C-alpha cells in the first residue's frame, strides 16, 4: 500500500509481561505499528503536521472519518490511530471488567503514593476505560520509535506540529498552524483546547484530551531527545532534577539514554498505572517539555461546536463531516479522494474494504439521529469560570467543576461501553431508554422496616406550593432517606401518597384488595412504609418530621456522579406504573389519563410511537415575581432575563431552527396566566401553522406532564419547578434537548448557556435541583 496501512496484528513473539525487569518486551512493542498508519507527501515549503489519534475498536470508524475530513488538510503528513489491539495487554479489558479485580485495582490507585482518592470516580463500571488510560503512553512509545535517533529517526523526521487527539475530536488544522507559527522560533511550546489545573504530583496543568493537545517542533525534539542523568552535567539538567523528584514514579522506570517519551511509555506499562491520560500528558508537559501548557483561545466547550471553534469534542463521523465543511482548509483535497479502497489493507481476521462516504449535512440525516447528535447535556457556559466569586449560590461553588467532570465521565463511559439495558417500558406508546446513569442499587430489594431505626414521615393532607413543587418535595424526601440511611414512611392520606397515586400506582378497582396491592407496590418501589391509622404508628420511637418547605429546600451532599443516578432511578420507578385513566386514586376518586394529550394529538399507537414534536411549557410565575427570579438567574448563570417567560417567536425559532424542528408539530402547555404568549406564537407565519393546543376538555396536569416528558425537544422555564421535573424525567428516559438555559452573546446571537445536567446543579437551579 502506497498511502495507507491499517494493521491490527501484534508481533507474535511478544506476550504481555508487566515486569520492567524484562526490557526486551517493551523494546519490541514500541516498534509495533498502530491500527492506522497513513502517510502522504507534503510540499517541502509547507508546514508538516503529524496527527496521533487515540481510539477504540468499539467505534473504529471514527478514526478513518477523522482522516477523510479535518485531517485531510494538505499539511497533515502522518496520521496514526491506536486501539486496544496495540495495548500493553490486549486482554486488559476482559480482566478489568471483572468487578472484584477492578475494585482491587481502584483501591490500590487511591493510595496517596500512587494516585488520588478520586481515582476511578465515574468510571467504576467500565473496565475498558481504565485500560484506555494507558493508550496514550503506549502511543508515545511509537512516536519515539518514529522520531528517535535510536529508532532510525532524524531531526528532519520531526514534524513542525504534533497534534494528539481522541478519536471523537475535530480540529481546525489551519487555525492550529497559525497559533503554533507564532511560537515556532521561541523554543518549546505546547497548547491545548481545554486546560485545567490539578494539585496532584506537586501541581500541574492538565490538557482535556478530547479537545486536542498541540506541540511545536522544539517541544517534540525536547521530549524525544535521549537523557543522561547518571553522569556529570547534562544539557537537560532541569529535566534530570525533575526525574529525581520522582513525584509520579518516573525515576523508577528511567534508564540511561531514555527520552521523556520513553519514560512515560514505560510508566504506562506498569502493573498499576494510576493516572488519567489527561493527567499524564499535562504532567509530562509541565515538568519535561520546557514549556508551560497554554490554553488556546477560544477554548473548547463541552457540548458546543461553532464556526469560531478551534477544536470540537464528542464528534461522530457525521459531525466530523459537518465540521470539515464549516472549517475548510486551504487547497484541501476532495474528501472522497482521500482514501482509495485499493490502497487500504486491513490486517486482522479478515480483509475489509474501506468505503468512504461523501460529506453529508445534518439537514440530510434522519431528524431523530440529528437530535441525538446535537445534544448538549454537559455544556457549561462562561458563568462557571473560576474568576467569578465563589459561593453556595453559584455554579462553581467549591468542587462543583470536579463533580460535573466526574458525572460527565460516567455518562460518556456508559455511552461508549454500549451498556444496552433491555427496556420494555414505553410511556403512552413512546419508547424510552434507561441504559445510562443506572443507580447502583436499582435492583437491590427493600430491606424491610424496623421500629427502632429513624424514619422520615411524610404526613399532612396539604403541601407547600403548586404541583411542580410537590413533585420536587417527593423526590427530595426519597433522596434524604438514601443520603442519611434512614427509613421513609408516609400516612395513607398524606399529600405524598395522594400525589403519587394521582399520577402513578393506580388502584384498578375501588376495593380493599386492590388498594392494598397498589400500596404494597408503592412501598416496595420506594422502600416507603405506609401507615393507614394512628394506631399503626405506635411503637415507632424515632420519627423525623419535616415540613414540605424544608423538603423543597433540601440540598443533597451527595456528589453529582451519585446524585444524578439516584434521582433518575426515582423517575424510572414512578413511570413504571404510570396511570392511563383506568382506576381510582387513594381517596377512591377516578384518576386522569396521563396519555390523554398524546392520544388526542396522535390517536393511533403507530402515530404516537413515531411522532416527532416539540413541547413548550409557558410558566408566567405570577408576573413581577417571575421577573425577579429570572433576573437573579441572569446574574448568576447568564440566562436571558425574560426570554423563557415571554417565549417570543424569535426565541423559539433560534432554538428549533438549527435542529430542523420548525417543520414538526409544536405542542403548547401553559399555566394560562399570560395568553399573549400563545397569541404571539400563533400569529407567527413560521411557528403558527405548527402549533398544537389542546382544548380545555382534553387537557389535564397528568396529560401535560406526559406530553412534555415524551417530546423530542422540550422548551421550558428554568425557574419553574414543573419544567425542572419534566427535564429530569426526560433525562431518565434518554431524552436530551431540555432547552431551558439560553442567553444572548456579545454578537447578539442566541446561545445555550447550560446543558441538561444543570437541572441537578444547585448553583444553577437552586433548591429545585
């Protein structure tokens, strides 16, 4: 093959040996090529760029997509793609998938010497994630073999720019060239799309691998040059001094004439490698590259990819093609001609012909696929930056950024690991997905009740606030019991039982037997003891009473990575018994049909299951009170102070237009306090024809709730507890696009300022989180 080699076989004579006493194994492995080796000539006068992509066989198609899109820039000379097949131990994932082995590994890595007490948070279920952290070190060994003089490399073989990315990253190579060119003659220089500070190992700046890390020629030369720290003075005395400090164990693996790439290649091969790959790269640059790690401007943003972006993360092949069209490179080759199937060889169990597709706009993709690709669950706007004042009411109160990062890591790991949980639950004929952020105790049975143990008792027939508040109060009550390890109870005539039975856990017939069956199901689902009479409370010696106001204001101390799965689990338990209009509530009254709205708009089951629509929840919040609360959120989070209250047509179109949803029905749900909102939307020539409004005879709180939860896009009010409840339920069932937090940027353009996860951030959503 003249231009492309794809190799997935490993040298047959090498077998995994985690002992560094046998240097022969590592010396051989370093020269084993990655799964993709792609080279092409670059004009002598051109900048020469090498790209190293860290990928996985579980989504192998991502790296060829990089190669045919943004990495098709004429300055890209070499493209190297690594997967599990080149790992130090190709069987690592199977070993680490064993829960006992994985937990033992994590416990060792949480020791003060080797790692950090937060090691593995958010990744405890994925053995493959732990193995992937070594892959960057393995790839550095290959680069040393290519660039190092002992591997046959020369100074002239070094690239002018080295780009290291994840396989779901897109990079505007031209913009990177311009950034690096300004520093090419100033000595070593390293930059990254996302930089954050860590205190471990003496403190250093780490690079968020998903947004790319960029090295100039001098930095690559510094990191690949052999070091002699065993004799006399060395030209790299500062590097030798750092080696002797041995903060991460690098001195333990160093041998005379090793380069820094060699050192970190061997460090990653150790039996216990207790660093995130981002930490390793940042630590290596901070201490050994002779350069401070620089944040590019503009920085990469989670869940956002714009025309001004230098790099974008969470890109699948379709988004990479869109990125390439929006970020054209000078004299870029035709994308369809980058890979010729005749020049591609796959060395694995079978020869596979690589077929590249023409670039395709998102407008041509199936609308549901497009929506999935454009979710912004983990977007965090500029309001979360460290320079803002820290405080309990702010999104960046102590440790929140780390909590969000851990929760995001678990979310992404479960997505990438394909943990498909079979889900038979459909709500009003529409499918749900409950595979992500599973609660660890979801399948653990209730341990029973003990009169001697503390119990939080939900009592009283009335509760504070509207239904949205009451729903949040119930969520918080269940969470308190879980957080504090106490029991939960409720009287059968309490606001809590009345609320839950009006929407879920219906009594099929108004008989004692049917009521007992419902209450037993409710007790089992939430481990909530239900008391029918005052006499049944006798003997319970440790009863905890909380007002509904205190329940609403409760803030869980549980980290977000644990709090979100717990909250999503409550929704999944509720909706596993949603009411469909047959039966009575706890007081024997007929219950509303939660599916009434969907059935009115889409009468057939097929119509309901396949419908694509948006739901708008308009909540006025009693006029001036709403403006005051929105003003507070504008100051703390950058949310527009009136947009979500007024729901004007230009605001709705700014959200739905880029998603392609203006051609699909828009269902309107309202508290009825500001009829002008609906009048403006109905009068708009684009939005009006798509508006759907139920008449009073067919509308109900239960129907509105299900209609909004099962929509494909939800536009709500970020300070409404009802909108908050809807958004959380949507996340529980795999529904993204909770469009609640939008603002206007300096260019007067509408922008989302916070992703779906902000529903659970007290600094953003306040008590209703």
